[in-house]
C-alpha cells in the first residue's frame, strides 16, 4: 500500500471514529478498532486504556458534528503510520467547539489497521 492509499484508509477510520462519537456507537467502534494494549491520551491529561475508553464512551454525550482539517500522515514503518490533523468537535447548544491537534498511531495487525495510540493537544486560540 502506498502513502496515499494508507492515508486514505486511515483517514477513513478516523472519520468513522468521529461518526461513531456523533451517533453514540463509539464504545463498540473503538472497542473493535483499538489494539489490546491501545491507549488514549486526552486533552485533560488523562490516559485511558482500551477497557476504560470503551466504558467511558458507553454513556458519553454525543458530538453533533466535527471537522477534520490539514490531515498529514507520517509513515512509521511498513505496518504502522501516524495521522496528525486538526480536529474540531461540536456539541448541541451553546457549548464552544473543542479544537485540538489529534495524533493517531495505527499498526497493521492480521491484515487490518488498528489504533494503538491516540493523543489530543488543545489548540491555542
């Protein structure tokens, strides 16, 4: 798979992840997508393993919409890559949008891309 194909596949996985956060299916989606030892590092400084991510998403308030801007892919090896982008999440009502720099590291296991590490950094406004 060349760089552009890998970027397209991984960007699609990220979009499906955001979609799952909008339609309240994030627990199932990330439970399947993350590696067994996968981690998420959130903007508030918390670090969650796969089980904690699934549990936290079971009753999480949904996002109403999102934007993914300036996606960039860094090849880490033949079976791993990192996607970095500006993510903006919107909630219903008057809540301000969350804007962050998102980094997602994927590894290919058994022929499919899996999320090994996700990290958010709040964007300065």
